[in-house]
C-alpha cells in the first residue's frame, strides 16, 4: 500500500474552526474527506454515495414513526413469520407489498419490522424514501446504501463490492439494474456459500415509501422489475416493499411477471386498526394525565369517552390523524384539555393549527393532480354527499366524458378509493368514490386549513341543485340515462328537516330560474299515464330500473324542494305556486282523460289531493297513511303515494287547496263516488279476507260463530282475557311503528306491564306475529281494511249518484273479517243507508 494511502487527510479547511493554545480543532469535517487509514478506494467511493438518512436507525430523522406497543400485532407477526419461513401461505412469495393510504402507518410498520429483524440478526438492509429529502427521494443512492449495510454485516461482502467498484469507478452512473447486479447480487453470491452452516441468515431488505421516489414513474417501475429479477437469480433475498396504492404501482404489481412472486397486505382491510388506534389514544391520554407539566389543571375524567370515540371515528383506520392529535395536545406550553377543545372547535384555535402536518400531507398529494380545478369540483361531491354519488352521476353533473372521474383521480388512490355500487348492478361503470380518511373532508371544508384548495360548500350545493334540475328538464329529449343517486343534491337537504330555518342557504336566483322553466306538466304526464317515449320503452324492456321510477323520485323531491324554499322570497313563493298549480292541473287532466273509470286512481286522488284540505276536517290520525304496495304496486299513481303522504311534507298544504279549487262541485261528487266505490268493493271482498279472518281467529282462539252471536260484547271480553308475550309485542312494534302508536300495555289490575295490551287492534298485531311471521315486512291486509272503514264516513257523504256504488250499498255485505271491528262496521253500514236515502231523495227532487 502506498504511503499516501496510510496518511490521514490534511485538515486544510479552517472555516468554522477554533484555535486554542497553539492548536486548532476542526468541526463539521466532511465525512467523505476523512476515511480510516488503510481503507480501500472502492469502499471510499461507496461511502460517498450512501444516503444515511434512508437508514431505519438514522439520526437524521427526528422522531421516526414506529408502531405503538401492542398495536399492529397481527400484521407484524405475519411479516416476521414470512421472513422466517413460518407462514405456509406466504413461504413461496419472495416479496411482500404492504400498501395503504396516506397516513395508514406503513412507515411505522416498516421501521418496527426493521428494528425487530435487526435485533434478531435477520436484516440485510433498509431504504426509506422521503419526498422532501433530496438525498433519498430518488433511486440514485439506493444500491450504495443497501451495499453499505450489508458490508457491515459481512466483511467478505465489503471486499467483493470494493473490488467491483475499483474495477468500474463509474459504476454509480450505470443503470439501476447494473448496479444491483454488480454491487449486490454478485458480492452476495461470493458470501452465501460460506454461510451454509449458520442458523440465522440475514435475508430481508425493506424498501419503504416507493411512491415518494420522485424522480419519475419509470424509475419506480424499473426498481420493481429489478427486484423481481433479483428474486429469480437470488432466491435467498426477500423484499418488503411499502407504498401508497398509486395507480401506476397498482398496474405494475398486477403484471403477470410480478403477481406470482408477491403477497399483498392492504392496511385498509385491517379490521383491528380502529381498536389499535383506540389503544394508542388511551395510552397517550394516560401518559398526559400522569406526566404532563399541567396535569393538575386537567378536569376529572378527562377526556370524555365520547371524545375518544369521535377521534377513533375520524381516524378512519389511519394512525396519522390520531398521532397528529396527540402531538398537538401534549404540547408542554399549553393545557392539554384546552388543546383538545380546540380540536373539537369548542374554543378558538391556537396560533399553531392542530393539523398542520396532516394538512401539509393532503395539500402535497392533491397538488399532484393534473387537472386540479376539476379534481376539487369532484371532491365537493364527496364532501357534501359522503361518497354516495356514482362516478357517472358526477360526470353528468360536471359535464365530463364517461370515465373522466376515474382518470382524473388515478394519481390520488392514497386518499380516495373506488368501489362497486352493489345496490345498482345495472350501472357497471357507476362506481362510488370515497375519501379514505374522514379528516380529508374536514380539511377541504375549512378555508383556514385548505387555503387555495377551498371551495365554498354552500355555493357548490346550489350549483349542484341548479344543474340537477337542468338535467331532468331535458332528459327525455336527450335520452340520457341516470341512476337514482343523481338526485342526492336535493334529497340530501330534505332529509334533515332541522334545516328549515336555513332554507335560504339552499336557493338562488339561478335555481329559481331553472325551476320556473322546468316543464313539470310534460314531465309528469308520462309518469301518470304510463306512456313514455320510445327510448323509455326500450329502457323498461332492458329492465333498467327504471327510468320511470327515477323520474318519480325526482318529481317528488323537486316538489318537496320548492316547498322547502317557498318562504325564502317572493320569487320562490311565486315559482312554487306556479309549478304546483301546473302539476295539479296535469294530475286532474290525466284523471279525466285517461282514468275516467279507474276506481283506485280516483280513490288515491280523493285521499291525497282532496281530503287533506282543511275544509273536509279529516282527523290527524287518518292523515298521510301508507296504503301499501300490494294495492298500488305497478299503478301509475305510485308517484303520488311515494311522496305526498310523507309526514311534514312541505307541499301538502297547497296541493289539496289547489286541487280542491280546480274541481267543480259536480266533478268532486263524481271523484268521491268512484273513490267510495273502490272502498266499498274492497270492504266487501270476501275472497280477499276470508282466509285472513280464519287465520286471525285461529291465532287468537276466538270462536267466530259465538262472536257473531254476541258481536257487541265480544270486543270488551278479549281486552280482559288475552295477553301477548313481550317478544311478539316489541317485534311487531318495531316493524309496524309506521301505522301504530307506541303500545301502552296494562295488567288486569291496571298497573303498567309490558306483557299486556290496551286495545284489540294492537292485540291482533302482536298475537298473530307468532303465526304469520312472513308478514312482518308487509302491511297486513286487515290494516288497510280498518283504514278504509275509517275513511268511509268522510268519502261517502261527498259522493254523487253512481249506479255501481248504489248497488253495492244496497247489499251491505261486508267481508266476514269486519266482525273483528263491530263498531266500525256498524258505522259503515249506517253511512251506506244515509247515502242511499240521499241519492234517492235527490232523484225524486
């Protein structure tokens, strides 16, 4: 060895030096200028290309993430077992791809695995990419860093790699594949034969944050192909690769040449993530209560359990949110409970925002999108409607081409995910897109956090409603296919009725303009007559559910929306009255022109359009009752019974008034006559109810013959005689609470008891459940029977002369099931007699 190589390098750089007593001490000496005497030149050159910050135990990374004790146990054990060859399912896979969204805890798991394997002597090397660190955000130093770590473990490897570098001093300018072969695989092939008798052989290489390799997408793909070739030539090595599920990485890992060598672990499917986050939060809160400098100021029982539950929910299985919260709360300069209140917005925020690091992560990821403006518009649908709107619907609302949403969000899979909408099989391409983190919606909803990425939520909602009305205004002419999910912008504001005081936030002059122009009569008539365009007929033949059903839902929501905002301004009130009047005229014209002899249609119109008017004094208990799908299924009046009977519906008051004004006296009498005909025909249909009557008689143990002998006292006897068990009572209440009040059972002595019932009608509900469980989810026939008996005194007195009705009233032959309600039956017969006397007297006059 030459003399020059044995001498230490001269200390010629006197910057940042201190002179003391004739001697000087030099600080910040470049590591590459000082190598131990006797070191080979090849190894010196290797050290020049090492990224020390990429090591799992690097001192350059402040507070590196690691798994909290007793968390991620299953995943860690699975990886360690695979590394040791103990997992049979994964043994033949030389590579694991650990993928998860931003903040899912990939780096923490990778670092914990690295530390454990290092302690057990199973680790060859690690490389942690970092997008913000110029020394480790590219693949240029990857091979040198791994070779450096292996050379520490195997001295023979150091000599071999030094020789390779000395033979080719420009090796670090070669391709990644060439470096991997010459600086890793070949030196390992020299070392491995000497390790045959060793029990524990280091064989694991960990590469974390592959998506943060910002050089190019091609370099990431090239690295994966290089690793695949390495597993083929050197099966000894195993690779743990961690990354976000970016689109290009998904496609690369899905290639045939790679799929057979990898086992994928998706952190989004970790069912224990929420419990691990809860454990982490509880342990950290305990540390704060016991060790914080201001622990004496904390309230008793802090934090409240519901606060922990909310934090777990907002974490969405991602540790970054919980870790950010704890880091913010445990600040030694502030009281922890006040910082937690700031997170829940129970007090003004401090100068240092709680989610600064999390927000920076979101901002960095979102800013990578190519068409940022449109991406933010797409995100507004997820923020407002919780990810329950399909991609095809979003594309139609934003006037994009089909498939554009998935393409524009292709690079954002670390914060969004797509899933098939299993409730809508007919639209294979209508995927649901959701945020992986609930905290992302919070970030985008707060202007202080989102900054230039913020979009006014109220303005977006108004824009969506306006666009939705426009789409349905021209839907038939353009023959556009939509799903019922597209109605969400209107439906979403109508469900929470508490927003009534904020209705002004959900309207604008633009909405009122398109609402006024909406062709409600032309839109409604095909729904009521069943005559659609040729395109709609084709849709029904294809069994596309159905354009008619979707239009019915929209029409109901549109009318409800106009009623919701009608008091916000004079213009809104004018548009509301104008459109409701057009709708009522359309319904009445269809009734006269297409359904002149349809009893059911006239009954629906009389009940929902006329009797609800205050002039008829219909009791509140008979308002808005659901008549059941069995009677009206498949009829053209489904649009009425779907929306108008809704409790607290905003348009019910005006529709009965307008309908009443539009029908003349003679016309009303005719409508009520046909409606009464439907009721009487239903009440007299013995074939429909004989089986039902026998069934209930057997279930209740009632002798129907004796009941006929003593009809007026039997009703009182059963109240004292029968009881139902608790299970039947509550099952029936929960399933039928739409049509009954909360049961108030009493015992024989008059004290409250959950095993007794108060009326015979409730008794029938509960008692028959044990015999007729199949009807739990259907409105029972006899329930409609009772409703129509209650309505007869309000319909029949308004009916004009109609010969079929006169004939039925003369017979007075109610179905035998009427015996169970003798009082109501007697009232119906009395009304029949009055009707006959009235029409006879009118004929004489």
